[in-house]
């Protein structure tokens, strides 16, 4: 009877966490594809091609399949992917409750789940069109069920293997990151179960790997596309591709910032607890659990340090482990002081919610550290929507070209316009803020660019992104169109005799 009562209690807690997370996300959903990769996934829903970076390597084929399935109902790429992000984030919160309950007890599971649900970074990614909350869900479930197997409950063995193999189809690196933990968890299952689990995992992996290779034109084409993509990003970051100490420093800086923001002030009790145990030369209550958590966190941290640290949502592969440590530390440090524990939990949750809901995108002013908050979602949507609306209302597609760093969004949302890509090196990268110079020098008339002259015998070149204006050779030749939420959209007006210089380092109007 007591066991049945506990099961119902856990079920109600899980349902409450799920509903809380869903309801907290619904008012803040982004309206425009947030990231370059989001556009890649949107195109992949129409045509899967790793060579065209639809999506980008390594392929994310299971995620694309899921998107297509949901899109059969939603009929909109943005709605589809955001819906997946919201539901996956809620299920990830529930899964962390289950993992925490299994490893440390029910209330540690509940608190850790609440910390994940309100983490500003995790909250943000639950509102945008990217697969990182789904990856987090699959990682947490894999870690949870493998822990149950390690504790002797072999009922979880094959489901855990199945989930981990599916996770590899969503993001192939996940299998590599969790491989040491997998071997540690299965060390006592016996060779028959181990082989059977291996066969099951291999079959599920083949179920997505074979279609991935076929759709990529074979293994050699896939490897060629993946290698070219990796070298484009890792040549300056990976110690194996010439990144050196500069690359390590860049990776560590980004990894530290993103982890701290995701972990937030919950890191205080976590760090304090670990430090106190180390200072006193005491074990973390269970060497097996400690090793298990280290094997969860260690491989991803190592890869992100010496190979490449990308966008912020990548920390979700290990962030739940840090939150569990923080909650354990909070409860251990507050033992026999329940009021202190309740107060600390309340403060941490309120701070998390306050940061996401109230803190501006650039709390210290422009050109300072950016925080992914509700304000960042609003600003991103307005940035694109204002420009898309202004261009469609004021400039005819047949006589307008759009020069943009964010040209992938322009390509997706304004397909009828001529695009002039002008890429700029991003923040924290080598050559930050400089043009990439990926394109040939062009000096062309509007007709040469495929434009038709309008009724006034003119053509227009719109500068989509304001941060490109410093590279203009013709500051006095620009016009400005006011945007709905402030700011302006700059553009050049060309007559039939004028030419537009579109170079590797600058752009501008030439001729009278």
C-alpha cells in the first residue's frame, strides 16, 4: 500500500512539473526562426541534404524526421520546432526528477527539476527552434535508466540502450559523450545481456545511419561534407586542427560563460559542497555515484575544451548533473535547518525567474555580454520582423537586392529578392568583427545583378544588418527607412548608369 501511495505521489509530482514547465514557456515563444541552424532545419524539413547543410553536419536525421512528423499537423517550421522544444523541455524536467529521485531521493529530484525548469538558459532554449532541449531530454533519460541498470534493475537495460541509440540519431556526439558512462553502468550486467544490448543499440543506430548515408550520397560524400564543415569551424578552435592555445582559451571562455549562466546561482551551494568535501578529504557519500556523475560530465567538458565549443545550448548535455550536485550540496549544508533550506530554494528559484523575465538582453549596455532572456527573444523577433515587413512594403522584389550578414534568414523569409551575402567574423572568433571575404570582388550594374529598374529608372540595395554599415564606401549615398520598433533600415538607390561594388572587405556605389 505504501509503495502504491508513493507511486501516485511521484506521478502527481511529475505531472505538476510537466504542466508548470509547459505553462511557463507558452507566453514567450519566439515567432521567427532564431538561429542560422534553425533555418537549416527548416530547409531540411523540405529537402534533406547534408551537402547543402540542410541540416548542417552531422545530420540530426532523427530530429528532422520528428520535425516532419509534427509539421504534418502544424504546417509551419517555426511552430513545429518550437512545439518540440517546449514539450521536450517539460519532459526533460520530469526526467531529471526521476533521475534525482533514483540517485538521491524524491525531494532532491523535485528541487533539481525546478532548478532546470527555471534555468534562464534552459528556459530560453525551450522557446526557440533548435534541438537542444530534445537532446537534453534524451541524455537525462539515458543517464537515469542506465543508473537503474547499474543499481541492478535490468528491466531498464534495453529501454536505456534504445533511448541512447535514438539520441545518437538526434545528435551523434551524444553517444560518444555517454560511452564511458554506458560502459561503467553495464559493467555488472553479464556478457549475454551486454551483447544483446549491443546488438539492439547497433540495429537502432543502423535504422537512422543507413538512411543518413543514402540521403547524403554515400559514406564518402557524407565524410567529405562533414570534414569541410568541421574544418570551417575547428581550424581555429581544435588542438587537433591547429587551433593551439588560442583555440583552447576561446573554448574555455565560452564554455565557462555558458555553463555559469545555465547553472546560475545554484552553482554556489554546489561548489561550496564539493569544496568542503575535498577540503575535509571525504568522499561524496558514494564513490560509485561520484564516478557516475564524473563520467557523465567529463567527456563533454573535454571535447568542448580541446575541440570546439559552439552555441550555448550544448551545455545541456551535462548541466543536469551540475544541478543535481547543487541540490545535494544545498540539502547537506542545510541539514537540521529546514527553514534555511526552504529560504535558499525559494531565493534561487525567484532569481532564476527574475533573470529570464526581467533582465534586459544587454544588462551592462550595448557591446557588452549578452544574456539570453525573454528580452533577447523579443528583440530577435522584432529585428527580423521589422526588416521583413519594411522591405516587403517599400521595395519591389524585382528591383531590390538585399545585402546581409544574416542572409540565410533573408533567403528563407524573402525568397523573391536578390541576396548579396556579406559575412562577418563572429564574437570570440579569430578576426572578430572583420569581413570573412568569402566572395569574389564584383562591380556590377543593377541589370548585371539580375535586377529590373523600377518606374523611376532606379534599383535599390538594402543593407539588412546595421552592423555592416562601417564597411560601406558610400556613407553619404545611403537613405534610411524608419522601422516599426525604432532604428532604421539603410539602403542605396542606384540609377541605370551607376554600379555597385560588392567586395571582400567593403561595398558601395560607384559612378555618378
